[in-house]
């Protein structure tokens, strides 16, 4: 069930998410968040008693937002149309925040995250791989769709990191083009 937050809590989460996407979990301090949203640090703690509570809420909200954007992988849209939508999610994340996917950043440090935050990040990657597998499964055998889904998500995440590290978003764009060509050839064979 999707949790509802107050406007101020969402504002805190927005600022924290932007910081995490650029610098990871440790890039967030309650004092900095309080200053950015114009409240006292105690107000941040009121909404999120501890930093792991904030981290888990942010990742959960991120997962929900992506799931809503993607919709049902088993619907009647063509597999290629579904993949293009998936690619647009990654492009939008990179172009709008000039940073990697929230869970790409947190996934790289998941071994050091609080348990509940790491679990939520793991759920995100499971969701993304499952959705992509579901998007391909109507046109490919189940095992092939699963293998290809893992490859696609891995390639997109890596291309985002490369794009940010080299300050050149063409790495994501080129990876998406290559993935589309590859998937089209898989679907035609």
C-alpha cells in the first residue's frame, strides 16, 4: 500500500532524494534538509524519526513513481513500445537531475546501507527486472526474457553511471539504441 505524506514531508523527501542521487545515502543530513526546506531539524525528525526511515520512504516512493509510470508489463502494448517507455524513464532521470537513478546510486553502496533501505533498493531492482521480463515475455520464451531483462537493466544502470562520470549523456542514448536493435533482432528470430 502506498503511504501518503504531508506536503512538508514530501518537500523534505524531494530535497533528500536529490542529494542522494548525487552523493549517496551519506550525502543527506537532517540539518541540511531542515535548512533547505526552512524548518528546524526537529521538524525533519518529526516526519522521519531516523535517517533510515527517511531513506526507506524515499526509495519506496521512488519505486511507486516508476511503477506508475511504466504501468502493467502484461498489457497489450508491443514489447518495443514498453521498452521505449522504460528507456524514457532512465533518460528523464538522467536529463532532469543530471544524476543517476536513485537506486543506481544507493545500489552501489547497498552493503553499507541500513538494512531496511538496502531491502527497498533490492526490491526496486527486482521490480525493474520483473517488469522488463514481463514486457518481453509475450514475444520470447520465459528464460530468454528473464536473461534479457537482467541484461537490459544492467546496461541501462551502467550507461547512466558512465554518462554522469564522463559528463556525456550520449552513453545512455547510445546504449538504448543498441539495446533496441538487439531486442528487435531477438524478436524477429
